[in-house]
C-alpha cells in the first residue's frame, strides 16, 4: 500500500514538472512582461492562437500550486506527520534547516544564472517558516491555516485595488508595455551573453520583490499539503474518495469556467494588448483563486484515478517526479540553450506552436532519461547532492 501511494504522488509530481515547463517556456523567449505570451498579432495562425488559449486556460497558475502542495506534503512525510518528542524533533529540524538552506542557495544561483522565474527561492523562504510547524498538533496547524486564509484574503483585497488601477491604465502605458515586450524578446532571443545576463538578473530581482505578495499563497499551499497528510487525504486517497469528489466538483463548476475565461482573455491580450482593458484585468484577478482551484481538481483526478490508469502513467511519469528537482533545473539549461541568443536562438524563429512542440520533445527526452536513470540509481543527481548536504556529508 505504501508503494502504491508513493507511485501516485510521484506521478502527480511528474505531471506538474511538465506542466510548469509549458508555462515557463514563454519567459525564456519573451522575458518578464505584462503579457506572458508576447504579441502574436491579429493575423496569427490559428494554431498559435489555440496554443496560447490552451496553455493559459489549462496550465498557467495550475501547476505551481500542485508543486507547492506536494512540497508541504513532503515536509509532513519527512517529519513523520505527527508530534515528535523534543530531541528527535530537534534533529529533524536541524536536517530540514540544512535542506532549506541548500534550496535557497540553489534557487538564487538558478534565478541569477539560468531562469529569472525561479520558484525554489520562494519555496525556501516559505520553507523556513514551514519548519516552525514541525511537531505541532493538528489543531494548532489548522489554526495557522485559518490565519493564512485571512492573510491571503487581505492580499487579494489589495490586489483588487491594484486591478482597479490597471482598469484605468492609459493607452500610452499599454503602448510602452508593447514596446518593452519587443525589446526584451529581442534581448533574450538574439542578445549577447552579457545582455541576456543583465536582463535576467533585473527580471529575477524584480520577481523576488513581487514574491512578497506571493509568499502567503505559497505558505497556504504548503500547509494544505501538511494537513492533507495528517488527515490522510493524500496518503490514503481510497478512504477519502468522497472528499476528492467534492474538490473535483468545485474545480469543474468554478475553476473550469473562470480559467476558460482567462484563456480567452490571455489570447485577446496576445492578439491586441490595447483591447484587453478592464475585463482582462478583472479576470486576471479572478484567476488568482480559480487557478489554484483548478490545480486542486488536477490533484483530485490523480487521487481518484483507478490503479490501472495510475500504473500506466507511472511507468513514464513517476521517475520524472522522483527526480523533479533535477528535471526542473535541467529544463532551464535546455530551454536557455535552445531558445536564447547565447545558444541556438530558436526563440527568434519558432512560432508559439513551434515552442510548444519543442516542449513536447523535451518532455519525451526527460521521461526517457528519468526512467533510465532511476533504474540505476536511488535518486536523481541533484536530489542526491541535496540529501548529502542535508545530512552534513
């Protein structure tokens, strides 16, 4: 039973690894802008328009919540998911503190040198806080969960205010944003090593500042992962099919409609950024909640899936999930080399459909490599380094 649960979780993590690449690939080609997908124009091929719609509706804002949720669940599993006596708890905290310190260093290097949209740094910052939850009673953790919900509501209210300001953004500001997209796309896809490095560093530190609004949401997702282990939602899904069924219904009735609306708004923005206006700003606010809700639906699907279906997917995806950190970092190396000006510069030549095909090819390569590696090793290479550092080796 334990192995089956592990395979199910690893498979879900593998799906999330690939889903995140579908969202990140545009940043490697276009940079950090108000329009993730750049400007494709009114006469863009239908296939490019379909790609923007599908990625925005079904991937953007959906897979980082899955990863954050599983990160929290992993924390609960590593700390035993229950109250520990003092000495044992302190040993666990010491080891976990080293794990988080390593992750922070890795994230800063990754964001500075490879991918400005690095998520590891944010996870590490939240991880130091999560460590304070080790050994606490379930009732205390649920109380912390309630406080985080209140904090996230406050952040959403502030974001609603910002959204209102965006609704009145003058045309000149939109025109500046369009010019900025063209500039950053030229830098990333055709620039020199120094130009790309300077742009990436600016984007990375800008992202870190913006993450101040993002941290409460990640912390909430972490703690939901902890609670899911403590209550058995994730580790004993067969006993909680009714719960996951309710989650799935919420995702279908609320998450899907709003995210389809977001896909349409993102496409409209990519076709003509001047046409977005108040409606696009409003739906971008709604998707802050609807995106994670749809992510919960993906988790519910994985938890309710028949064992035979899970086994079929696990054959290729579980190894990807078992070495998720390695694959996440490898994606940055590969996408940077293939897309940006310091490598092959495909970002300047491939259409949106072409970039999606590139992602599919990389997914296939990573699935094959991950399966080959995990047949010969207990962990991925980066996971092994992470574990050795945490153990003080």
